[in-house]
């Protein structure tokens, strides 16, 4: 991506944004002068310092308030020639989009959000495009950059790459975690179960993504999927369904309700489970000295071993395009997501970094769950962007598989019905 000079762009953007974050409908003339100075920097420099106080608001998750406050103070110390008034508010990353879109001009200048919200935020013209694209792109893993990019434009600063699922297993029971057949055989021999959520379009999509199938979010909020056909890898969708049915029918397999994974692992009945980093503590307690994790196994499909894919998620910091201090907001966003900040975030909150340097630290690489999700996302993770009408039909489809297709519905018909249902535009 080409580097661009901020001068003219920021001058226009900031002038147009006099109403917005941090309150600038009645900004005095000297604020406008400060904004012009702010605009005079290139992307390789912080905006020029001024005698005026730069007011910014940052939104972060409740559990990240102390961490964010610490990083903000370090940002101030790194820019000693500028006076800041930076307020920190509470906003969940999982519902940031919904609250921001109520009134983008009243939202924070800088905010954290989950990657699956980016298209809606871009369509609403809320996100300020990243200007220092070379730095952000080179410093973060490719998957996070792909997820932060819409129609060729980078719109956010990645800071976490640990949202995804992988295979936890008890190494004292599972001798070969590389494929479903071996895992199920080892679990059965030990009188244990292997668990996974199937009634969820987040989890069950992994089988199709691994086989080369796709999902795509359309402008009308509908989802296009090709699961009822033949993938680019030459695998038929019905073959994937049959493979899933074979796994679900294995006596050692247990389909687990969405949201019940941690409760199930605590029962001690499992030798392996498909889950995410958020349940690492519960899994480690259950497996004890056998606690291990790795990328998802392959599965037998149409006579071949197919590596299982996954829905990979990331977390970003975004800059509100309505900010009256958009230049400094971008500098703050970049600071909150740089290598040192991501290392600090991992040390204090065990959040897996997207920054390449941070991810290579010994502490990060020695974390079993973080290493597993990194391996999975890097090898076969897919950024899942789907419409609102994707979730219920895909959950129903997964529940049908979990129950063994009790009505004996033709597998092609199952897929045709799923594809038609998710193709409905969002209301």
C-alpha cells in the first residue's frame, strides 16, 4: 500500500469534523489553528505540538480500563511537548458497533472493536482510514491486516489475534492429535469423550473452510456461500456433510451446546475439546499435567485427509472519522497497538498479539493456548464476514448434523436449503 501525506487530507478532514467527538461544535478559533498545525504532519511524524490542549476520548472494555489508562500515560510521556486531556470510557468490544452507530458524532475518538464489525462501520463512514499503512502492515500478521482491510483500504489498527478456536487435548490420553479418527479412537479406548459445538455457524464452518468453501457478506446484508457445490479444492459439499455426520455418529464424540464448553470440560469426561483461549484455565485444570493444544485436526472426507479450517477473529483499535483531533487520534491508536503495548497487554491480560515482534516473544510462544490459536489462524484461519441471516440457519444445520440427520433429509437438499436461507437480505 502506498504511503500518503496527511497534510491536505487532515486539513480537510478536521475542518469538516468540527462537530463530533470531544465536542467541537463550538470550538474557538484557536482550536481551529491547533487543528491546522495538527494537519501539518506527515504520516511518519506525530502532528505538530501546539499550545492548546488536545482533548480525546478513548473507549475500552471494562476489563481493560486500568491497562488502557497505563498506556495512555505512556503515550503522554512519549509526547512531552503536547498537553492532552484524554478521557477513558467503558465500551464492550463485542457491541461497540451497535453503540457507535446510534450517533457516530457522539462516540469516542478512539475505540476498540471486534473484526466482524468492520464492514458495518466502514459502510457508515465511521472509520478513519489508516494513513501509516506501511508501518501497520509490516508490523502485524497478514491475517489481521486482511481483516482490517475493506475494498483495498486499511481501516483499523490490529492489537489482538487470539479470537478463534483450536483443539485442546489431554496428552496422557491422545497420542496423535493430528486427525479426528485417531483422536476419537484414543478417547474411546480411555472411556473419554471429544467435544465440539456443531450448532453454531462459527464452529461448523470450519469443516467447509478447510475444504476450500467460502462465505461472503453482500452489501444488502445477505450471505453468499458455495457449500452446496464443489469447492476450489475439488471437494463436494455433500462429502463434507457426510464427514461431519461420521464424526457426530462416533460414540466418543459429544456435540456441546454453544456457550456450554467450559461447563462440560469441568466434568472431567473429555480427552479433547474444540474451544478458544477464553477457556484455557478450565481446560488446564481438567487436563492437569496432560494439558496440551494445537491446530485443529484433519478429517476424513471423500477418502482423503482434509485439514480443518476455522473462523479467525481479531480485535482492532479504530479512529472515529468524526474526530476533531483525527491526527492525534491516529497517533494514539497507533501507540495503543504497537509492539510494546501489545507485549504489555499480553503480560497483564494474556491477550494474544497480532504484532509480529510481540508474537515472537518467549512468553507468548510458551503460552500453550496462544501458540495453538496462532498456529490455527495462521495456517487455516478464515476471516468470517457474514450477514445477520447467516446465524440461525447455520445453527439449525449444525444441530441437524449433531443429531445425525434424524429425518433422513437428502444431504444436497440440506445444503441447498442452508444456502437459500443465508442468502436472504438483512431486514
